[in-house]
């Protein structure tokens, strides 16, 4: 056991016993982990207000190398993201981001780059100057790249040539696109489900958008947000790819769709 200090983003709370909570968080130095916060369900607790989900804090914790549940001793607020949590649409996008972290990251595998990506994405949503869907898409693209499971976007995965067709075919089993000149991974040349294989038609503009996001950041777009159609197609491709390879469906996306219907979008 050692006493450690680390920056962290609170992701989730779960009741533990009569007075305590288990806090799931992403820390800069230890990755995704769980810690017990004793007594925080009591009204007299000074620690409770610092452990609200979607808050960035500095934590002091007792870190046990032989356990997967640690003890949170102290916390101080770094960024409360108040605007994010008071705006239903921004909050819904934030919950989708948090679920990606909870379901895609391995436990206690530190990645300062992923931590910074999470904090920057929450900051952008909190400020509200950038379209929420664009922030979410950029987060998903970069997270998959940092995890080493991003789809291949540079060209045809068979011959390596640049994708020039107006519509290209994405094969999840291959992790990328196959151009028209190369044979597809099915016998009859039809885009159907055969042996678990599915394919997705993707416009060239969507491939270009994902490519640009994988290499740069939102600032590189000069404040210009792509249209909603492009954002939807790009998000569908990433979800298709993630579900195929990891078997993960992001449940909070349904809540996000409902929030969009009620509150609209920019």
C-alpha cells in the first residue's frame, strides 16, 4: 500500500454499505480505477461534494497493489464543469463520452493522453462554443486511435491505393475499406450478411472527415463544424466498427437521441 496523489475525473458513483460509496474514476497516473469514499452519504461529509460525476479533482488515495478497490482519503476540486452538468444536451453528450471510457478502457492501465483527451472534451462541452456532436465524434476517433483499435482510413486495405470513389465500402472484419478494383471478402459480390460479415457504404467526405480528426483536432477546422449528415454517418461507422470488434453497444446513446429530440441542437 502507498499513499498517492493524482488528478482524476469522477465517472460514476455506487452506494456501498450504509454510509459510503464506490467511486469509479479515470486518473492521470493510474488509469481507470475504483475507490471507496467512506462516510460520503452522510450529510456532514465534506468529501461528498468533490466526488460528483463529471468533476475533475485532485485525489489523495491509499493505493493497494494487491487489490482492485482502493481508499479515497481527500479530494480538492480542479474543474467542476458546472455549465456542462446544468445543460441537458451537453450533459447527454458527456454521458456518452463517459460510457466509452468505462466500457472500452482496461482497468488500471494509465494513459495520460486519454486522460487529457477526456478533460479537454469535457472542457469544450462545458464552454459550449463547439457543436456537441462534433466534440463527441472527435473524442471517439481519438480514443480508438489511442487504444490501437481505430479503423484504417488511409486507403484500400488490400492494395493500399487512395480511396477515390464517391462511396466506399467499409468491412468491419477487415478493419477498413476495400476499393472497387480489389475483390471483396465474399464470394457472390453482394453486400449482405454472410457468415457474420456485414459491410457499410460510406461517403468519401465521411472518410476525409475521420482522417482529418485522427490527425488533428477541432481547432484545425477553423471553427467550422461539418454538417449533421456527415457527423451522423461518421458516428455510425465508428459505432459499427466498435460493436463488431469489441461487442460493445453504448447504451447512453439512446438517452442522447431522446435529448436531441426534446432540446434540439445547434
